[in-house]
């Protein structure tokens, strides 16, 4: 089995909420997109202190669209 090269936190739309996944396993759900981003970033930041691997946070296309709308509204 291949060893992981990176720890991945991913935010994805799950119905009317946002699911937060760590390496494919769902670890949380938030109704607000900003809360989902904060949740994933908090755990990813903590993990950088203890993990020997790089850590990243990614998002699905739906969150990217939402963030684009926030930028236009700002």
C-alpha cells in the first residue's frame, strides 16, 4: 500500500450544508460556508504542528462559486 504524501482536508457541498473531510473521511458538517472553512483551517493548522507530512485544505466547485459571489458582493 502506498504511503500518503499529503494530509488533505476537503470542504464539499452535502445537500444544504458543507461537509468537512480529512483524507476522505467526514469529520464535520457546517451549515455556513465560512464556518466550514474556519473548521477545516483550524484542524489543518493544528495538524501542521504534529504531522510529518504537508497539510492542505481544498474545496469543491460549489464553495469556489460561493467565494466568488462573496468577492463580488464585497
